[in-house]
C-alpha cells in the first residue's frame, strides 16, 4: 500500500487560480466590448477630440493583447505546474495595471461605468496575484518534496 501511495501523482495545480483565469478571460471579452462601445458613444455624443480616439483605441488593443498573453501564460503555468510561466503571468500584471490606470484617470472622458469596469479588472488582477503567489509556493514546495 505504501508503494502505491508513493506512485500516485499529486496534482498541485490551483483550482482557485484556474477559476480566476477562466472568469478573467470572459470578463476581458466583456470589458473590451464595453469600453469600445463607450468610446464610440463618447465620440458621437460628447465633444470628443478626434485626435484622441485612435490612440485610446490602440491602447485598448494593447491592453487586450497584454491580457490575452497574461491569461494564457497563467493557465499554461498552472496546468503544467511550472513556476516560470506563472511568474511571467504575474509580471504581465504590471503593464495591465498601468493600462487600466489610464482608463481610470487619464483618458479624455471617464464615465462612472468605466470606473466600475476598471475596478472589477483590478479585483481580478489582485486575485491572480494572491492565488498565483500561493500556487508558486505550492509548486516550489511540491518540487522540493520529490
């Protein structure tokens, strides 16, 4: 029986971290469509300078690209139980924070709904930092037990 127990593979992938990535992926799609819709609304209804629309659209696409890479690396690192990819995913949180900060503070017009959208995004980033750190620690501890 002891021999069988030692041969059993223990999975240390983090279910809470995987759930955060799953919901972050869905929320990213919603966030992108909502912000794009709000940008079009602001361009049509508000006296929105045309020279500001395109740079803000490019920034939205950069945020989208960064988030897709962050989520992909996090999922890959969590499911394969490799610390390197989870750490890379956590590093991609830094540009995400600044991209969302731009939407929160520095874009031409900031609507209340955008404050709510960005706040939910920050909550997801914070959850990834928390669960990602725990997952890295778990992977490291499990690796040392082998």
